[in-house]
C-alpha cells in the first residue's frame, strides 16, 4: 500500500531527545513499536479521498451547468386557460321581482335564537305556577353564567369551561306545582351549534354513572337527534323526606336545553318527557 511520509496525521510531533549510543555493528536495529490509536479522533485524510471529493464536486457543477443549458433551450410550456365557459353565478344581479323571499322567522332558526331568548321558553304547563320565591328576588328570566355554573358540583371548573366554549347567554323559567314539585328549564345559548352540542354531550356522558349521574342510559327523546331524559333513583337520608329527580338534556342549533324536576314523590317518565317534548317543539 502506498504511503506518503509528507502527509501529516494532525498529531503534534514528539520532541526530539538526546541521541543514544550507537548500536553495535552485529546487532540488528530494533523494530519501531506501532503508534497508539487515538480514541475518538478523526480519521486521517489521504490523497485518494481528496481526489474523489474533487471529482464529485466537478461532476455536480458540470451537471448543473448542462441542466441549465438544456432547460434554457426548451420552448416555454403554455399555461392552461383560466376562463370558464359557464359561470356558477349570474352575470348580472337578479331584479327585485325575481329575488327569493327571505325565510320566515318560523323557519329561520338563526333569526329566532337571535331575538329575546326568553320568548323561546315553552309556555308554563297547565297546573304549574311561577316560582314566587325567585320572583321576589328579582328573577326576570335571565340567568348569569356564574349562577348557572352553581348547579354543578365543581362550579369553578364549569364556569371556566363555559367561557372557553363560547357561551353567549342563559335564559329560563322556574315553576312550581303543588307543595314540593319544582321544575327549571334552562336555555343555554352558545356562539356555535358545535359548542352547544359539545356541552350537551358532556352532560349526558356522566348520566350512566351512579355517583353523580342517574345510574342509567336514559331514554331517547323523540324528535331529537341527541336528546335523552333520565329518572334518578330516590335520594334517601334518615330524618329527611326522599328527593326524587328527573332530567332532560338535548341540543337544538346553538341552544342546549337542560330541564330538571324535583319532588318528594316519584316522578314518572311521562312527566319529564312531556316537558322536554314541548320545549323541543318550541325551538
């Protein structure tokens, strides 16, 4: 193998020491020990590597030059036409006589929910009356977001979560029937229908649990894609009257509906279903 003594390996030359005594004529010269390997050092670069690198560089430069020359000699490729034979919209605006009439409020859901949301609460059922306790406290049908969040166990989390989802406002009604039966109807409006559907799904997600939910899957609400109503087991504590609870949760457009009924007597599925169906029809 060819060896060039003029190529340095990058290591410093050892210092020259004093000359030793001459070796006897009949004694062979001692063999030089092999140079120790340098751990982690760079491999010395020889002439072969430099020649290959130079050839590769010249090849790349030559290829780029030839490529530019070939491309410059070609004719330019024409672009496709941007014009279309038929437009999807009329060239001129329609005359006033041919413009379609706007949807009536009964069919335009956005117009309905942009108005006074309190007017979309279903009428009070027969046999029920307004909760006079709330009336004396100045209840006007609007509920603050922080007050709505108080209905949940972790009100701080729910308050922040509602704001993150883009809650817009909450309207509702509170009714009373007989001595102990009460009902609340909350219309929780968001800035998008997706947020309203997400909040409704969040509430339905824990209903099958027994710690905070109804302990069952509930029953599908007819006429709603995602609505369900639930009957909770009675909450019985020594020294207190039993508390029965029923709930309905569904979403329509950008409004999520939350209906709750409480009583000391059992609540039938028909009672909560009737309230939910009337509210769904109203929306």
